[in-house]
C-alpha cells in the first residue's frame, strides 16, 4: 500500500510528445507576411539530442532553439521542424551574375565553333539558364524573431502538457499492474 501511495504522489511524464502550430510573421515594413508551420516531436531517449530542420534563412536560430529545448525538455530525442509556406519569400534578386553569364556565352560560342553550328543567342535563352542572378536573403526583424520564439514557447508548453497527459495514462496503467 505504501508503494502505491508513494507512486501516486509522483508525477509521471511521458518522454513522447507532439505539438504543432502555424503562425504568420511580418517580413517587410509594407505589411507582407509569411506563414510558418512549426512542429515539435519528442521520443524516448536516455540523453538529450535535438534535431532542427530549418530553412536557410533561419539557420542562425538553431543554437538558441537547442538551448531553449534543453532548458525546458531536459532529455529525449527532440525533432523540431520549421516550414515556410513560400521558401523564396525572403530572397531578393539583386544583380545579374556577370561572370556566370559570361562563362555561359563563352561556352556556347565554343560549342558553336567546334561543331560548326549556327544560330543566335537571345535574352530568352539566357534568362532560362541556372544561377544567372545573384540573390540575397533578407533578414527577419527582431520583432518577427521574437514572435517565432513566443510561438516556440507555446509549442513547448503544449508538448509538456501532452507528455503529462500521456504520463497520467502510463501511471494509471502501472498502478493497475501493481494492483494485479
């Protein structure tokens, strides 16, 4: 009986859990926004191990995310995914890549000479070639990053609630087995 009372007084928390949410974050001062889907999944593990799948524009947040997960979730195998509905929303075309275009034109002219081919190169031919534009990633504002971290805090909170709920089911199962 003492063991049963002692066990009931302990809160059992499952190691597995899942939570997700979608948020809208401003990306420019003109009011344009992107939708981000955040998912957090944990699995049983003796140690803490975090895995973050982030778009390139968000990779600078990975270290802070891992610290946040470690402080709140302590241990387990953590899988976090941030998905952007428009992967090119933060990409800005800046200039044509003159070196790349020049390389293409030289190569095309060499092919024409070597194989005795005729024909003219048009802007439509060039525009469809890969990597002819140099791009730059816009950085999110501090307020947008803060919105993302607030959403992640909420995500972790939901995940912990899920773990506690599943832990109570595990606890009831263990108590039933002890009684039997």
